[in-house]
C-alpha cells in the first residue's frame, strides 16, 4: 500500500514517512499544518517543542485511515 499526501501529492510506502514529510517540510508548510490541525491532531505535539521529541502516532493513524492508496 502507498500513502499519498492530500496537500501536495507526495507518495511513499510508509505512513510514518508521510507523517515526517508533513511535519518537517518547508514547502507548503502552512498548508500541511492546516490539514493536520483540521484532523484534530495537535501540530505542536506532533512536531515536538524544544528538546521534546514529537509524537507522530496520532498523525500516523489519521494518515493510515485517510491517505492510503492501492498503488
């Protein structure tokens, strides 16, 4: 199964890789952040703050549910 970014179309075979793409990329940063927040996932918690490592699990679950493709 592949996972496609609903914002920019980036495709990868791992939901965790797509979560990293959506939280760390500079390109389309605001659009990615808005999509994440619209799914009731805390962007700050996903990215982390200061020395605190982010928690991508809630975002990964949303990606697995909403962004999977049959490619």
